C-alpha cells in the first residue's frame, strides 16, 4: 500500500514558496540603494513641511518604536480581565 504523502500538500515545487534567495535579496537591495538619496530628500522635505507621518517614521526607525502600554483599570472591585485559578480551594464552587 502506498503512503500517499504526496497528496498532503506542503512544500510547493512551483518556485513561489518560501523565502527569496540571498542573490535575489541582494539584487533588490542594490536596486533600492540607488534610490537612497531621493528617499532621504523626500524624508527631509516631509519633516521640514511638518508632516507628522514623516517625522513619526523617522523617529521610529532612528530611536525605535516606543513600547505600547496596556491600561488595566478597575470598575469598583471588578477587574476587566478573567481570573484564572490553577488550584481548587475550599471556597471554589463546583460547576
């Protein structure tokens, strides 16, 4: 009996699956590096014009994106997140 693994899908043999080769990545980087000067001039103009999007991207790439904070607030004695119990205590109710 045949094991029929070839029918399970998986790796594509059509050349589209997976990550591009290192040579393709290098070719793209070389092509894009020719636009570095234009990109920096565009960034500079956007920042000088006071466009927040340009400023924001510059700061994120220059200094790193700030950590996002999660605010857990209470509503009286009720917290806005579920309580998980790993051990039963004498106060736990049976379901």
